[in-house]
């Protein structure tokens, strides 16, 4: 990021919500950030943003970027193209899954509000309501969606990732025999809120924190503490959030819990989280190919760290869901 010292002083800027920026797509104009009351050119026209850089902006509390007023129409069309391709991706869902797809879309909107203001209890309450609705729809038609690709998106950042982990956790939980509504709701909410603590990690000066930074590794604890303040949230959900990075061999974080100390539902959300992250990192051309690659990698690389029985079942369920 270089300061745009030769910026034309007559340029007029308009704001654009950060969540309208798609990662991995070329920008139709320059993108600016306002840091310490100075306008900084962050990316040039034709550049793009990778997922890690996008998430760093979110976790460093950037809510808006700035674009030049002259580029407003070009950006509007650019955002529209992304929305249209999202709609095509989701249209692979069968018609009987309509209510489930709608519930997922509502969950995505609720999650945007949470990332906008994580301490707002009203936003938390709304996310709880929409997650309950998602579980109700899943239970009404448990086999309306057999192929998880119909609900999981190529994540373009932490909002999509949170929704993906939530939906995956419910889908997998249901297929694994967790049919109790309350348990599925806890899975849905644990998945949705698992990374909310990333919003509360204090950035040191202007630097952007990565996932392996010790401060960032406190995000499960910070997330659980944030949810402590909400009466809407069950203790089981806090445990999922607090433990979603713990591994059974004690090599996880932040508490380095071992074996049975790791809460059962947190083990399942941990698998869904890793799986969705592997998909984001994959360069395969289609979502389905990314999913197939991610299943192979999670099976090969995480066998000693995750709950072996659950992993075996998840791998079977996912492989079956790609057929
Ligand atoms: Fe996390
Ligand atoms: Fe995550």
C-alpha cells in the first residue's frame, strides 16, 4: 500500500461498503482507504484483492472503501455482475429447497450486520432468529438438499465463510444423526459466530494481522466473551466458538485442550471450518472440484488432529453429496 502523493486534489470520492468488494476480481477503478484522515490509494484499476487481504480489512475494522466519483457507474455494474453470478451458483438448488436457500440468504444478510457491529445485541438477536429458521427448514425437509454445493458458496470473505460453516455444520450434523432441533440450532449459531472474535482483535499500529499471529489466535476466546454478554446465546454455542481451533492432540489454540476436553459439537464445527478454508485456498476451477480436493486434503492432513470417527463420517457424507 503506497500513499498516493500525486493524487489529483480535485478528485471527488464516494464511499462503497467493503462487503460489496469481491475478492479475486479485477477492480474497474482505483480503490482508496482513509487512514488517519488521509486518502491512500490501496489498489489500482485492474488490480484485485485476494481473500486473505480482504479478510484482513474486515478484521481491522474497515467498513468502507472509497472510489472515485467518476468510477461510480463502473463499480455499480461490477457489483451487479458478482450478485448475478452468486444467484446462478445458488440456482443449482432443487426447487424443494427454496425455503432453505432463502433462509441461507437471510442468514448472510444478518451476518453482514454482525460484522458491521458485533457488539450490537439486536444484530445478535436477529442472527439467532434466522439461524433458528434455517434449522426449522432443514428439519421440515431434511433431504431437500443432497448436494451441499447447492448451499455452499465460493467464499468471498468472512461473511460467506461464516454462513458456509453454519450451513455445513447443520447439513453434516443432520446427516450424522443429530436430529434434535436445539442441537442443530447450536451448531448453526456456533458455525455462524465462530470467527466473530476476529472483529475484536486489536490491530497493532497500521499493520494487518494474519491468522497465525498470536493476537489473532485469541479470536475464539474473544468471540466467546463477546457472546457471554448476550442472553440469546446458549452456553453450548459459546463453547463451540471458544474451541473451534482446538485439536484433539493438543496442538490447537487458544487453550491447547486435548482429547475429551474438546466439546463434541466444537469438533464438528472445526471440521466444517477447515473444510471451507481449504475450499477458499483451492485453485480448482469449479466449486465442486474445490470441494473434492478439500475432502482429499482434510482426510490426508488432519487425521491426527480431528475427531477420527467424525472425520470418517464427514468424508463419507461429503463424497456422497458430490455424486
Ligand atoms: Fe477461527
Ligand atoms: Fe473460520
